[in-house]
C-alpha cells in the first residue's frame, strides 16, 4: 500500500465520475480532502468489521467485494471497475463494513473524507441525486443477483456470471476475450457453486463451442448461446 497524492484525478474530474456535477470550487475542496493510495494485486483494501472513514473511489484497477461464509468459503458480492465506489453503503449507514474488498490487479484508489462529502451533498442537490441514482442501480443489481443465485441451475448461474463480467469489464481488442482474468475459485464464488462444478461447467461450455479457454483467459465464441443458457437458467 503506497500513498500518492499526485494521482486519482479521474475520480473527480472525469466525465464518467459522479462528481461531474460539481463546480470548480467544490472539486478543489474534494481534492484537498482526499488521500490517494496504490494497492498491489492481492492486497486487502478493507476488511469485514472495519470502520469506514470516508468514501472509497476506485480510479484504476479491478476489485472484488466478498463475504466469508461457513468454513471460510467466499461469496463474491460484486466486482468494481474504474470509476466506481466500494464500501459506500457502510459509510452512509454509519456501520462497519459487512464485507471485504481485495485488489484483483494493481489498483489506485482515493479516500474522500466523509464530513466533506456530506457537506457537499447537503449543499448540492445534483450530487445528492447522482448518489441516489447510484444506490438505486446497485439495489436493482443486487435484487437480480439474489434471484439468479437462488433459482437458476449451475449452467445458468455460470453463464450469467460470464455475461456480467463481460458487461462490467468489456472485451480485449479481439472483441471476444473478457477483459478480466479470474481464478476458477473466484468464478465459482461469483456464481455460488463449488470450484469443481465451475471447472466442469466451463469445460462443457468449451466442448459446446460457447467458450474458448486459455488458462484464465475466457473468449466468448457464441454470445447468443451463452445468453440463452443464462435465460433458461
């Protein structure tokens, strides 16, 4: 973990940022009250039970947010990409984190002080609406995932997880390889199944020419068929 105040510009200045609605003075106030930090792949950003001290914005890299279940088995709750926020529910609710976040590749985050953020939300209704919109989208996603993980069969769950990864991170330049490389265990934890079931199901997708597999690189050969498997559950 390395502190660096010279980066993280995208979190506040990008047109994709929630803070695009702020004026220059408000952006400068945020910039003054943030700490930018680099995390190496595999480092924990926060742990379940920790107390949030501000809003965490992911500027570079990819993060998995997960919860440990019975026997230490993980359930991946969500994945985050730039420019996104992690752990914000706990911060706004005044709770401790109920999950943990881990960098799955080298990451750069900035932590914005809670007091300054709340002050800006109170004074800028556009910013308040941006946060409400973000929460509403996240709640819809969580509700859909709950239905998926409890009602779909193994093939449908894994197919939906692959489509989710494709929609979240996009493709490599070949327009087919999903631009995130997860272990088989992480794919299983994202899809609420055992690692052995994830491996078997991936192999069946490869046999059916739905996917091409090269280590952790997954190439979608038949998007229509993968979507059909997901829909049928």
